[in-house]
C-alpha cells in the first residue's frame, strides 16, 4: 500500500500497478480511505486509489469542500495518477453524491460508476430541511462515545474520532439536496440495501433515465452494507468494473412509476434553474427594487412599478432557458442570472417603445442604484476587501483554470495575467464572454456593448479601481480587467446623457 498526498494535499492510499484498470474509491461522510483497505487487498489486478476527502481521515486538516470542488479534486487525481486518464469510480453514501458531481463536471474521466446508497432524494422540501437540521445537530457528538455507538453499524469509531464535525454536518446535509447526473453516459450501477426504501425507489427511477443505468438491491441488508457483507460487496465491485455478470445474491429493482421517473428527470442540469426558481425570483425581485427610482423619473411612479413588475414576469419566462454553466458550483452562475434579469428589463422597455440607448441607459442607472442601496453598499465593500486578498486571488486562479476546460459552452473563459506588470493588483483576461454568448442567443446582440459599462460602477462600489482597454462586446479580442486598490475610475459613456 502506497501512501501519498495529491492533489491539493489530499491524502491518497494507492495499490496495484499503474496501467492496470483503475478504480477510485470514494468514502462517505465521517469515513476515510481505511474503509476500502479490504477491497484494495482483494482487487490486486486493479490500480486502486482511495483518497481521504477534505475534512476526513488524514485530510481532516483541509477546509470545507463542496461536492463540486471534491469532483474537481477527483478528476485531477485521475488525470495525474491514471495513464489513460479514465477510471471506474466506487462510492458509498455521500461518496455517491461526489460521483454524481464528477459525472456532471468531468464525464470523460469516468469509465464505469458504482453508486451505493446515495440517490437523488425526492423527499418533500420540509423533509430535506429536517434531515439537514438533524445532520448539524448530531455532528457535534460524533467524537463522543454515544455518537460512536449511534453510528457503529456504518462507521469506524477511529474515523469518526478524527473527522471534522463541521464538515460531517455539512456533507450529510448536502446529501439531501436534489441533484443527479441525468445526462451521464457511462455505465452506472445504482445499488442499495433492501432496507433503504427511499434510496431504492429513486435508484430505480434514475436507472430508467440514465442511458446505461442499472438498479439492484441486496436482500436483508441496509445502508453501508459493505460492513455487513464485505465479501459480497467486493465481488459486486469487481464484477461491475470488469463488465461481468453481477453476483447471484443481488436482486434487480422493479420498474418505477412514471411519476417517479418524471421527478428524477427534473433533478438533472437541464432543470437546475427550474428547481431553484423560488430563490432566483426572490433575488431578482430584490434586484429590481432600486430600479423603480430611475424608471419613475422617466415614466412616472405608477408606470415605473408596472415596468418592474412586467420585467419580473419576463425574467420568469427566460429563467428555465438560461444556459447551465455548472449551477451552484460556478460562481459565474449568479452573474449570468443577473444578465438575464437585465435582459428582461431591457426587453420590457423596448416593448414599451424605448430606444436601444434609452433602454440601456435606464438598466444601467437601475444597476447603479442597486449597488448604492442598503444593504448592497455594505455587501459590495466587503466583497471588495476580499477580491484582492490572497484568498480572492486563489479563487480567481481556480475559476480561470476551470474555465479553460470549457465544460459548458455558455460559460466565461478567463486567464489570470500578471497584474503587477500592468500596475494592478489582479489582472484578468476574459477571452470568451458568457454574457455576450447569451445575448447573442436571445437576439439582443445590440445590447451587449452597453452592458460592459456597468463594470466600472460595480468595481467602484467595491472600493476598487478598474482599468481596461477593450471588451469583446465592443469589438475587442478580449475583456482585459486590471483591478487595483487605487482611486476608482469614474466613467460616464455618452448614452447616459441621452
């Protein structure tokens, strides 16, 4: 057994010979790579990799990691350690959640998927909220004897003892979201113990949705059944990743109801914005509130309120078709939602007879009013403090590196350049603009050049200076952002005085 750290300082246990068929084992919350030692000992003909995920095992010193960040770490592990850059992945409990994220973000890294006891939960929202609350309430006790006794059937007490309590609660809570990689094309085994009723019903439905999905269960056993029957679990893993017939002890799930299949389909990325509709409608309603003042000055108070209301309705129509660029795992998703909101306001004004310039002017003034409103002026200042911090620079490096993979056609693509060489604290070159792509697709190309000007008051609200020479929407080859702590640049383009 080889013990190493990579990538991101994550601890990894490794066995077998590189070049053999590769398996990456992914443990659940409160567990560690120790969970897989029996499998790795028996599966000598495979190249086995078992990381300790951030917050657990010998990676318990690492900070919090969302399922998207863990998926990126797993993809890097496969890229760095597996010559073919593809591996079968095996996950139990919350480890299956990470496999769904991996299939969504890095499908080309997955040969075959083995997802054990980890469905997309279809429980009512109140039920998911209760389970998340339960996870956070119980997390502080995982280091105690009563806590170890409570989870003794699914967890090794030594693993629980070193697990981050905060990360345990967060990961368990994250499991009760509604997300599934419904577009995954890799063969996927969805398996659970017979006693896992909710898991089994969702597995059966997901197997109907996935092109190469199969749903099976293990008679008489429950969650984390690998502890109750390790021999059967190892034989099942070996059979699945080898493409052979599964052990005769397993049973295939019955066909799911059409309603359950429909429910699972809506958990895929195509329905991401629909699932979060309530959140985004509240966000845009709040966003449009400061727009009322410039709208009232131009059209009167009653008409201004009517325009804001109509724009909100138009945004509701646009929302389901906003390009998916990674959902909550991509910080630019909120930016793209705001672009859609601005487009909705722009289209509403154009429908009322306003010119392109007048519509763009009112949207610009509305956004400036938003940045100056309370509490946004305080929020923007806090964001400005972190933007050029070490953590902020590291964040942009990660965003840029991820964007270079071009996973989502509608996303932005960034490069980090030497800010010091340009007299700036941080230099960013945007070589593909998600806003321009979206406006082009929606037939509003003429609005894109006006949209660029809002960047100046946005950075000024953050207490930062933005310098740049070109943007893609205004005919340039890139959008060059040079951000520093100097005096903000005050720019008023001609259309604001129209």
